[in-house]
């Protein structure tokens, strides 16, 4: 059984971050890091404890899709669940083409 127990969440919307924390706690999952900016995730050094990243596609400081590419370039291949409030065929296609494991593409309510 895996010892990885944390989920990393990156979203620039404070209400989404609060909601994700509640959702993860409700399902007895630990959120390892909840961040409002992608650049903070890149500086985070403890990816070994995470089993998944929930990543907003449209972050204030950069594209979540570009952030995923940068993580992959650094050798970080954790599965990703993309979330977005701006669904479009172009976003969906770009997200699913990124190298690495995309587990899901979800739209925000």
C-alpha cells in the first residue's frame, strides 16, 4: 500500500481553496498543501508525500497547464485533476494533451 497520503491543491480562488479543504477532510484525505499560486507549488519540496495534484487551469500568476508542463520537466509525474471555471474545447484539449497522468478534467459550478 502506498504511503503517499496527501493531495496538493492549487487554485487562486480563496473560496475554492476553503471548499477543497472541507471536501478532502470530509473524505478523510489529507491536503498536503493548499496554494493560491502555481509558483509556490514549484518551490514546494515534498512531492514524495503526495499522491495527486488538483490544479486550476486559470491561475492568476500562470496557466495551470503550463505549470503541469513545468512539473513534468522537473521529473514530477503525480497524477493531476484539472479544475476550471472557464471550460472550453481549447482548454480541455490542451489539458488532456499535457504529458503526465491526467486523471480528470472537471468544471467548477
